[in-house]
């Protein structure tokens, strides 16, 4: 069982910055790819960024150049540094992880990010 707990969401003005954190805990073997997804009201959940254990990174086009994903393998944590935030970034952000066992995918409970104009 993998538990993912996000933190760092909140209300920020457009152009501002926020950093999200996600910690993985529980009984598992090998956290592999970790990532962030988001879901805005009345929209489907979409991928924001993913990072493999080896450091390969993939970003959604909409956040390239503004968001930075990173992870600490020793602590089983993943971070999302968000800058130049736009109103369109308003969503619930979910942490995601895949493990060697149990494979998952595993999801956090989500953290709200609201960008005001």
C-alpha cells in the first residue's frame, strides 16, 4: 500500500509562484515514476509533469518553461515548483506514483491551487 500526501497548495495571484510537495509512505518496493496531474472543474484530469527514478522528465506543453518537477529518491518525495502562474492553472493537483510493488497507479488526495487575477 502506497500513501501519497500532497501539500503546498493555496491561493496565489496571477504571475505568482507556489511549490507543491508530495511524500510517499507505506509498504512498497521501489517507487518508480512519480508525477503531478491536475483536474479543473468540469474538465478531465490531465498530466502536468512526470519524473522517473533516473531523472527523465516530461512536461505538458502548457506548463513548459514555467513549472519544474524534481524528486528526492531517498525521501520518496516529489516536488512541483510552479512559477508565472495563470488563471488556467487553477485546479486540484494530484500526486501520482508507480511502484515495483504494489504497482499502482497510486494517487494522493489532491491539493487545491487557485490562481486569481
